């Protein structure tokens, strides 16, 4: 009787052991399947603070270089514009004809210079003659240079005749400076300029 109970207990323990082993195996297999089914996630490494700072520095440097290039381009443009303006200012009537007053004339190092400013002219007709009236302006005088081979034509009162005739540059300087400064504004001249702003032709208008 005692031995029958012992064998029954042994069989019960054996069955229980096999049951536990089976349950453990199922659990391990289930966990393995869940692990296999789980998607692999690999987070991209975030940029470090140093890398972010380096990128910011690179962008700032690029912006600074671009701004510097723009400033240089603007400076070059402004320089070219200033050069052109200076050239135009030195030769305001280059390649043109202009009616002017001449305030003064002088010779220096074998060249003849004039101090001129723009003016206007009006025809003045009387019963006995026709002449020009000079309408002075109030602008500043500009220094211009007579070309070495410039043609100088003078009429009364600077010349000897009412019709303009040819004179030398030295004669023109002498005749103009012999006139009173208060009288010179009444004289008017047609000037022709070459492309460099030098006077190639000077003709005084007949005034009575």
C-alpha cells in the first residue's frame, strides 16, 4: 500500500516537471518570436554641440565673405563712377560746342589757359548794325586749356574788324587782359572742344 502511493507521487512529480519544462520552452519561444518580429530601430546620432557650432561658424563665414564681395563690388563701382565723374568734371564740354564768357586768360609753360563759364546770347539789331548781347550767368568759372593748334578768331571789340579774323593765342591773351575786368563780362565766345576737353576753336562775337 505504501509503495503504491509512493509510485503515484513519483509519477505526479514527473508529469509536473515535464509540464513546467514545456511551459518554459513555450515562453522562451514566444519571447524569441516577439524579439524577431520587433522592428529594428537605429536612431541617427544627433549632431554634437561642437559640430553645430562649426556649421554655424561656416555659415557666418560664408555670409561674411559674400557681404565682403558685395562691398568690394560696390566699392569698385563707386570708384569707377567717381573716376568718370572726375573726368567729366575736369572736361565738362568735351566734344561739344559751348557759348561762354571768359573772365581771364593767361599763358603758362607755353600753353594758354582760359577761365570760362556758360552764358547766353541774344541778337541785337539796330538801324545801323547787328550785334550780339551777352547774357551773363552766375555760375562758377572753369579752367580750360587751349589746344596748341587752336584757331582763334576775334571780332570787335577784341578784334580790329566786325567780321571775326584770325589771331594768335598770345595776341588774344594780350587783348583780353588789356580790358577792364568790369568790361569783360560783356564779351561772348563760341568755343569748340575736342574729346579731351581742350578748346580747338575760339571765336569772339561782334558786340557794338
